[in-house]
């Protein structure tokens, strides 16, 4: 009971006890207070019957005692029941006042007529419902032991009768104290569990909210990478081709015508990619064949077309892996077209190994310093895509010496 004694200064109530239906439901005490009313009424009626039917003392003593007993009913209904149905709170005064008046009615009557002590079984729960443990035990000592002492002093019965009554009062006190303390421990454990369940529910709601926010953030990042690697790159290629056509219309009509055809193919590809993004499916190039075929179609749309080499045993891989490989080629070829310089040749290599697929995109353009901060989302997105499937991306470049992008993706 040490745990009980450490926290006994706060009021304890049975309405913290929850039933087996679940801690999230209404308290059993709140739902089932009617039987407690019935219990109190039955014990009171039985006590009155024993008092009126007793042989000792005379009726002139028993009637006043029964009258005091009768006053317990309106006092319980007016003051006690509302206290039992609500938390006592930090102010113990109402509970002490209620129990004080109840003792003032009970003790004189119990000293007059010994049978009135039967109602102790109805008063004991009230002490433990409304008071901390130590105070409840003290109140039970008064309720159980003091009436016997007063009755013995008033009527001076034989010694063995006093002994039997004292033993009975001690048994009542011990039983009530044990049972009340046990119930309080159950109540406190139930209250603690109810608090934990409330915290758990709040934590789950917070986790769900954060998960939803994280999911939305991840989806925005995914869509931004998809748009950057497909639509944005396609529109950039279109703008570059438009500029080329404008400068070639008069000087090189044949080349301008070829670039117009390339613009149409790029626009169709962008439209297909947009539809794939909306539908949430695979990239349009992958829908039409294998990964090497998709890379060859992608390389053919470059100006000039990029060379493609495939080594190892070509085989279908996980869809996510092939998407990352294709997007890595798209990003690398788009960067080469924008930054390597006009007409810089590019080459793409797909190497199928037993445990990894290696994608290499190389150009012989102007290069850059990899240590310098990379503008835009291209290279960070490239690394993020590779890391998302357990792979890695490496960029090897130097000024005026071209660039090589190597993406290694594990095959599981």
C-alpha cells in the first residue's frame, strides 16, 4: 500500500473505475449508480427493521434512534449523492461536512441501540469514495469502534457481550479498510490507464497528422522531381530547338526542318509524360518496351543523338528501379544539352550486373566544378532518386574536361 500512501492526499473516487467494455467508454460508476442507491436503501431498511424488532433497549429508546436513522435518507439524497456523482476536487470541505453530519446522526443512535451498527456497511463505502486513504481509515475507525465504546459505557453490559461486540467491530473495521484500500488501488490503476489511453489517442492523432503531412511533403517532392525530369526538361528542349530554328530558317532550312520534327517529337513525348503523371503510371518510354529501348528513344531525341551501349544480361527489373534509371538518363542528358556546350556529343551506357545496374552518361563538353554549389534541383534530385532505391549517384567533372554521371542501382 506504499503507492497508495504516497498519493493519498488527492481525493479518490470510484467513478475513476472503468469496466471491461473499454476505458474509452463512460465509467461504470456513472452508468450504474442506481444499484448503489438500492444498496444503501436496503441496508437502511434492514437496519430499521432490526432496531424496531430488538428486545433491548425499550421502545422509548429505539424510536428516537430510528428517528435519527430516518434523517440519514434525506441527508444522503440532498448532500451525499451529488458528491458521490462528481469529483470532489481540491476542496475537501463538502465531503467532510457531509460525513460529519452523517456521523452526528449515526453515533448517538448507535450508542442507544446496538443493532444500528448494521448500517456501517452502507456508510463505509462513502468514506472511501469521498476521502483520501488515511482520512477514510480514520473515519472507518470512528464508525466501527466508537459506537461499541459508547454503547458499552451507556448500558454496562456483561464483559463477554462487550468482548463479542468489540471483536465484531474490529472485524468490520479490518474488512472495510482492506476492501476499501484494495478498491482504491484498482481505481487508481484504472485512472492511470485511462490517462495513458487518452495520451495514446492524442499521440496517435499527432502521428497520423505528422504522417499525413510527411506523406504530402514526400508526394510534393516526388511530383516536383517528376515534373523537373520530364515536362520541365522537355519544355527546355523545345525552347532550345525554337532558338535553333529561328537562326536556321534562312541559313539552313534543312536543319531547321529536322529541328522542327524534333520539336514535334519532344512535344508529343511531353504530352505522353503529362498523361502518365496524371494517371500515376510508368514513364511513357517504359510503357512502350524495355529499359534499353526507352533509353535509346530518349537518346535519339538529343541534338546530336547520344550513343547508347548496353552490356550484361538484359532482363526486366523492378519497375521502381527502371524508372530511376530512365530518369537519371533524362536528367543527365538534359544537363548535358544545357551546359556541355553546342553540339557536345554524349554517350549512355547501361551495364547489367549480377547485383547492380550501372547507368553512365558521359559528355565531352565544357564541364564544371563539382565542389561548387549546384543550382536548381537537377543534381540533388538525381542523388535523391538513387538513394530512394538504395543506390548512389556520382558526378565526375572538371572545367573544360567534360562530365561523367554514374548511377549505381542495386538489383534485389
